[in-house]
């Protein structure tokens, strides 16, 4: 992003943030730029900028402002949604934790997961989104942060990255995504029903299988609830 130093100065002057610096390059779709910083008393911050004015960061901020998401511990805490030089940005609390993707790739870590507790939390996340009519479109292990206490015990999940989410009655498709080729990289193929189709609980079911292929036999109540909600809220790009 050209003018990154000016943006950093703006954040320091406007919000009083400290130690603001670039975090890592934009995502695979190259729409966003990332920064980290600190609040007055050292609390870490994460900042996302809509570098090309796609509307995706404004979308993320508006969804995180929904009361049901703000009240829940399963979603990032939004500090502010703002605009700088016609580029939207969101500031959220920096999430300490380990992406579920990393844990699933290591047997030693995967064996420590409380699968039933995670299934219940995934289901609660899905139910909150469905109640709001929000289809995340990229629910996958890489977008789920696992948080642990100081004793190494699992606490909770946090679902991140709502920039390209849509709503059934609100939050319509972003103009930048009208080209179907852009949608191929939105939501990993294994976690969505079809190229242009997304379903929160379909993704959750696929994650449940990755957690434990036999989860249905071990946790039948959780399986029933997940299966009952697959197909209830589906977004199809036309």
C-alpha cells in the first residue's frame, strides 16, 4: 500500500495507537493489507485495510458490529471501523491462539483437542450466523483460531475473516466478486458444496470429519444437530 507511513501516522494521531507496523503481505486475493499495533496500555491490535476500495473491509466491520456477534466470544472484538483516504479499515483485538489448521496437521496437538467441546462451539457459531442470515463463505480450519489458557487447556474457538461474507437479506454480493473466476479461491473447495455455493453448516460438518472421522458414532447428539442445519442457509452465486 502506497502511503503506509502516512496511514501509520494517522492511526497514531487519530486513535492514539502505538508501535504500529506492517504485519505481513496481503492475502492470496491481494485485496487487503495488515498492520499490528498497541493501545495505550499495551493491548495488541490487528488492523486490516481495504487497499483497493472493494468494500470488503467495510463489510467485515458491519458484520462484526451485529449485536449477536458482539455479544459472543466466538468472533473478533471490533474496536473501530474507519476510513482513511477512501480506504476502509477495521481495528480488532489481536487474537492470541493457534489456527485449527496447524493443530490438525500435527498428531501430537490434535490428540489434545476436546472434540466434543469443539463440535458444540462450531455448532453455536453456525447457529448465530444462520440466525443473522450471514453466510461466511470461508469457514475452514485456517480461519478458526483456537485459544488456550495458561495451563494449556482449551478455552474456545474464534472465527475470523468476514470480509467476503454475504447475507441472505442484507450484505449483498460485493461488485468485485461478480466474476465467477474470483470465487474459485473463496472458500476452499473441500469445505463448500460447489464452486458458487456456500453453506455454513456444510463447512462445519466437513471440519467435524477432519476432527474425527467417527465423530458421528462418538458424539451422536452433536452430529444430529449439525446434520439438521446443513442446507438450512445456503447462498448460491448467480
